[in-house]
C-alpha cells in the first residue's frame, strides 16, 4: 500500500494526465539539464508539458484511464509528454527536437485512445495542424453548416481521412458538373433559336 506521500504524488499525476489529448513516453538518458529545459519550453509553446516520472507510481496513476496502454512501456528513465491541445503540433515539436538532439528517444504514445509506436507518432507529426485542416475544410466542404461543425469537431486522424477522400471525389464531381452544364446548354440551344424566330416573325 503506498505511503501518504506516494499517494499524494499519484493523485497529482492523475490530475495532470486527466483530459490529455495525447501522451508520449520518451527516454531522456543522455540529455543535459539545459536540453531538457529547452524541450520543456518548446513543448509548452505547443500546448504540452514534459514531466519526469517514477514508473511504478505512473503505472498506478494511469490504471483504468485512456492512457492505460502505456503501462507496459513505463521502464527505464522516462519523461512523459502530456498534450493538452493539438497532438500533431506536439508530435511535430518532439520530432524536430529529436533531430537536433538525438539523445531523446521517442518510444510510444497514446493519441485519442490508440497506442502508437515511434513510426505512428511520426505519421501524426506529418499531419497538418488542426487549424490548417480547418482552413482546408472550409474551402472543400460545401454541405450544411451542421455537417461542417461536426467535421471540425472530429478527431485529427478523421479530418485527415475526410480531406483525402474529398480530394479523390473532387475530379469526378467536377466532370459531372461540366457534363451537366454542357447538357443544359444543348437543351436550351434549339428552344432559344425557336424563340428568336418567333420574335422575328
């Protein structure tokens, strides 16, 4: 049974993790104090925090939560990235920092309840930001306003899928519209000529 001090630490960590949009486990072995401080600064700008945790206490804190899939991976010197806003922005920040500071090892993460390995997190980093996706959706989606609002509230990966599918449909829709316009013009042509003759008569 954990001591009162450990129970307090677990409860504090549980509160910090509650409501997170994503969490990523990193190994910080080899990073200097200055580098970790710089990483914290960059993540704060992206809407996330970096926290070095005790693995045993962290396992207890996330038990039964959407972050529970991380439990088996809490081994060794671990720093947890807790995202509060856009997971893609946080993943981009981590990938960028790891390029210039290779000592940072990105292990696994949970995004929208799904466990992702390092390659999966890299794919998230390659996604457009949520704001960029919203801008594209405004230009691409011409459905009812309620449909647009629903799409804007969809998870990041669903928005990317919607855009991809919309891009596939666009050429077919354009061709259909062009064919429809051409048919209308042909249909109006003879009638227009007959009306003109009637006017002249």
